[in-house]
């Protein structure tokens, strides 16, 4: 498989920089093997059946973008930091720009009394140890940090106060992501109530989405791509709910590729789940046999991305090309703040 197999031309005007309001007014393209239906997110219950189960990612995005200052005597340098992942000893890996402006042992000062010492640098990343931890760190980060918008949005505008609400799901609770599970951003109280009325159940899992989700694929043969790892958890209660739904004949419908990747990582060959916790670097490409998922709600993805490969594996590469051609022709909005698709392969 070549990287060019997953490319397409996208007009820049279709890249969304703000979400639809209300959330459930966003558009929804429903795709089966032989039919495309233009709808809206609020219509989602109409395309599901009583007894189906949505699987939702309850990770909470942290305000991981920090702007600080490194001082050497009278000289100062502005350092932009994007937190990536906490380490077992309390330090954080982070993207530092410009990395060449800091040395090991130097201190970077941020707002809200937050500082960090650089403890190491390698391959564009740094290791930072902050002066605060626990609740004190969380409180300072909430004041000093900004939401880590994806590059294709941040290149068009800076993050602002509205993004603290917009770039967070309504059910976010487990802190740890530096990117949102964006298919879930279409859900609001009105849609949740409609799903309840239709008899559509839901379960929660956790996958802390990392900045690696935005890394480009740089190899021509996609089999040579190294997937980033992300931390996740499926509780015993959620696993039991999903297993019961499958046993009763209901469909398992992950909302977002993050939930799908977690389910496919944890599932046995027969699709059965048990409690699971760990890191996943699963890379789903055409030819993959899905074990746990019957449908997928997801946003429209970047050309030549690993997520384009995933949806091509799920619905078929030729059919996904038709889906995306329709979405472009009908002016659907793309990427994190854009519209959604519901993929129903069977």
C-alpha cells in the first residue's frame, strides 16, 4: 500500500476553525455499502436501532499549550511548550520550540507561578520537571495553559477562551489528553436525550489522545510507518456492558477512531472484551479484520493520514473515496471542528 492511495484534494475553505452551534446541528453523512444520506448529528438515533450501544471516550483534554521565557543573564528567549505525556517519576515529555534555545538544566518560567527545568532533549522533544505537582500543578496549568488546537486550526487562528469549552466533550472526566476525541464534540444534551428515547445505550472507555495523532506519515510504503502509542483503559463494567449488547444482537458503535482503536486493541478474536489497561499503538490499515466494532461515527480526516487508512479498512478504500468525494462536493466541513460521518459497513 502506497501513501498516495490515501490522498485527496481538499479545498482550504472546508477546514473548520470553529464548531457548529449547537453541537448537534453539525452535519452527518451516513454511509452504507450502497447508499449515502445527508443528515445532521441530531438525526443519529434515526440510523441506529434500540439495543445498539455507543462507546464513548471520556478522556479530558488538558490546556497543554504553554508560553514561557528562558533567561540567561539579561538575555531572554520565548519558548513555546506543548505537553505530551506525564512520566512515572512526575516529569513531562513536551514539544519545545525552538528547542535549540534551551539547554539541559535551564529553567523556563510561565504564568501563574509555574516553572520547569529542562532535564533532557532529544528528537525535537524535551523532558520538563515542573515546580508544582498534583492539584497545585493542575490549578496553575488551568491558568497558564491554552487548549492545544490541531496545527491546521492553530495555523489559522490562536486558541482562545471559547476553545476551553468547544474542544472538550460534554462527558470529559479522566484528565490526560492533549487532543480531543473530536467525533464526540457533536454530542450535546439534546442529542443524548434523543438517544435515550430511542433506546440507544452507551458505555465509556478512556484513551488519552496524544499529539502523535497529528504526526504526518513520512514513508511511501505505509507498512513502514511507526504508530505512536497512547494510554487507555476499559473498565470491567464497560467490558461487561459491551459484551452483553453483542450477545443480545445489538451493534457496537464506537464514537471516534480513538474508541475504535482501543476496542480493537483489547478485544479477543471473537470480539469479547475484558477489563484492560495499558498503551496501544495499533495501526489499522486495509486488510485488517475488525473484531469488536460494527459501525463507526467519525469526523472527516486529513489526506494521507493513519485515520484515512483506518476508515478505508473499515468501509473499503473505494467506498471511502466515494464518501469523501460526496462530502467535498456537498461542502461538508472537515477535521476536528468539522462535520461527522456514520459508517455502516454491514
